């Protein structure tokens, strides 16, 4: 996994949400608690990726360590 890929998790409406943001490729993917893709945005600039991360932090999201295994947090 690239060092510029950030994974965030948070609870929204009693559901676990996961966001994967890649500032190198400008891709944002958001998954629900069943790991189903619910939103994908491409072509984002690094500034837009930072803005999205700031919004996610306001929801109380926690950033996962890049070495964390998938769904280890569950």
C-alpha cells in the first residue's frame, strides 16, 4: 500500500463507515460496514483530498495505521 493512501473509520447513523483516500491517484472510496462500495470519486486534487480528510475528522473518524490488517479494527 502506498504511503499516500490513508484509511479512516467512523460511526455514522449507527453504521461503521470506512474511507480510503489516495492522494497520488486522487481517488476517494467510501465503504459501508459490509465492505460494499457506496461512493467513489476520481480526479481529486491533493488539496481536495485534504479537505475531504478534514471533513471526515469532524465526524470523529480515526485514521488507521498503514500497517493495520484489513478489518482488524472490527
